[in-house]
């Protein structure tokens, strides 16, 4: 056993944990970062698959994400725009495929009017509730007692309008069915991106990507930390006494003044704490869970949809792949499509054998892009629910009633134990920007 002493020990070498460590070392503090996996980055993973470089986890950057943009600038990383020239595609409830341009989906005017009014209502609620302390709103408990699906039912009789709005928060963000999370959680999600209108605007929320891949953020941060990052070191035992905290992780034991848990909240329950975490913390970690989404990558010899005047952006709210985009890498002559299969639809296809699943998914892409979509040169499914050290995607959110009841405690340090990850962020919630924001805030709190 290698026993070392540091000012702070960080558990988890994702964007958040590495940001905490980087900020602390800049301020002259000593750190050790313990990472369970054999790589850094957590939910950021840029991997070569059969000769194609794929973003298996997080990848997009939006213009309001100034914490992430600041880190990209600090690390000398460049961005490029997502391809978006040409017509988008929408597939209706009856399977009718329509090409369209402009912001309005090709739906009847009555449905568009309902969507507009729901969007305005969500924007108003997001402005009122905010992202940082939604539990402090006087109507928080009321908003947290109704499911998002239930609230939508009270707002309009138009099922298409409800499904579109539900898709943008449910399938596309929290990756849970809209009857399983509350209106408050939905509004907080919208507020964390600066409003619901931003969240539904693909040109805003999915604006840029990073040349060479977003995993370079944690890779470059880890480079700066050198030997202070310990891979293959699952930290499962945290002991605190009056003078210090001791964390054991495989072959290394770290004694430090404080520990930062920079892991998704669902994984905190894997760790044994002595003495136990406060009752509130132990309770709240049982009410926050990751969603489920499969991210499908299909690489073709050429971006054939562009020749047909298509942007690659497609919405199919009733289909298997609810949204898909041109995800071609910077400077690549091949073309890549990325599509997402969320929550209960993911449950359904995950029951199939891998070849059957691939066929079903490529069928769904062919319904949108035509037969050529059935023949990718490289095909890959990112399945984070099967990853021992994540267990879902994209991030964690509260069950009904959980945010109003426990939200105020989720970032509060418990003695020498601090918490930092994208899942408990306000602005940038569930995004890399939130991971970095939390990392900076946690480092600042420790320095104080
Ligand atoms: P993260 O989970 O990355 O890091 C935690 C680390 O802790 C992991 O490395 C894990 O191995 C480690 N760990 C866990 N338990 C441990 C233990 N006991 N001991 C030691 N180590 C332990 N965001 C975005 O901004 N734009 C996007 O386009 C997307 N898209 C997207 C797609 C997919 C498929 C996913 C899965 C996620 C996204 N996201 C995203 C979300 C984004 O990737 C995510 O919010 C952040 O990367 C989370 O960073 P954290 O550091 O908070 O946690």
C-alpha cells in the first residue's frame, strides 16, 4: 500500500474533479485525484472505433457555456460549428416525413400555436424559478408535486404539441419518460440553459464541437497534474476523524484535509463512509438517478444527405431515434450521423440481440435519411448504462418531489466531504459546463 499525504483528495477524474484539482494546484495546494477507470474523462471519451474518431460521451458546446469556453481557451483548444446547411427533417405521428427550413416544425398551425404558448409558459417559469436554487421558489413544492407529463395535460389537448415539448426535456435532456420527473425538474433543466427557448434551439444548444474531441479537456488537465492522478484506483472507503480524512483506493491510500466526491450522485452509495454521511445526504442520493440514452454513431463514405440538400438535423418524436444530426468530424471527408434512443425506447431495443438492435436502429435512420443510411462503414452504440463507473446517461436528476425536498442539501459539504459534478450544478446542469462550474466553485470553497 502506497500511503501519501495531500491537502485535498479528489475522487473521480472527470471534467469536474480535474477542474477542482487544477484550480487548487494553481493556488498552491497539493492534491491527489483517484480515478476508478483506466482513463480520465468519465463521461467524456473520444475514442477511435474501427478507424473513426467518435465522441462516445459529451461533445457539444453552446454559446452561453462560458465556464467551458474559458477552460477551452485556457487549454488552447479550438472549436468548429456543427454542420447545419440545408433542410431539416421532421417525421410526424403517422410516419410522414417532411423536409423543412426555419424554426417552425411542419405541423398544423393550431399545433404550432400550442407549441408557441407552451414554450412561452416554460420560458416564464424558467425565468421565475431560475437554475441555482429552484427549491427556494415559493411554489417549488407545488411544481415538484406534478409530473411534467401531467402538467402538459393540463395545458393543452393537443397531443402533438405535448409530445414535442415533452421530447425536448424528456427524451432529449433528462432521458427519462416525462411522467417520472416533475415540472420543477423540467423548469430547472430549462433554466440551466438560460431558458426553454435555448434548449429547443439546436443551433444554440448544439452549436460547436471541439477539434480533436472534447475529452482533450480532461486529458490536458490531467497532464498538468502529472503523477497526482492515480488511474485504476476505485475509492470505496472514506474515513474521517477530527484531524483528517483517509481514502483507500486499491494500492493507494491518501491522507488529506478534505475529500471531494467528483462522481455522479448515484455512485456515492457505493462508497463506505466512516462515520456515515449525514442522514440528509444518504436520503437524497436515493432520490437522484441517471437517465438512459443510447448514442448511435454511423459513419459513411460520404455525407450523402448533404448532396440531397439536407442538414442532417432530424426530429422523429414518435420514432425509435427521436433526434439525429450530422456529426462529421472537422476536416473529415467521410460523413457521420449521430442519433439518440432514449428511456423506454432504449429499454425496448436493449432487449434485442446486438445484430437485431443494429438492424432496428438503421431502419429508423433509413426512415429519415433514406436507404443509404442502412450501410454505414462504421457503426457503434455508446451504452453508458453498461459502464460500471457511470450507469446511465446523460446525467442524474431527481424523482418526483425530490428537488424541492432535498435540493438545498445536494451541494452542501458534510464536514470534510465536498461534492462536485455536473449533476448537481445550477447553470450548465447535466453539461460539461456545469461540471466545470461546480469544480471551480468547490475549489473556491475549499480555498476559503
Ligand atoms: P463524470 O461522470 O464525467 O466523472 C466522474 C468520474 O468519477 C468518472 O471518471 C468515474 O470513472 C469516476 N468514479 C466514479 N466512482 C468512482 C470511485 N468510487 N472512485 C474513483 N473514481 C470514481 N454534456 C455536454 O455539455 N454536451 C454534450 O453534448 C453532452 N452529451 C453527452 C452525451 C453522452 C452520451 C453522455 C454520457 C453525456 C453527455 N453530456 C454532454 C454530459 C457530460 O458529459 C457530463 O455532464 C460531464 O462530462 C460530467 O462530468 P463530471 O466530472 O461531473 O462526471
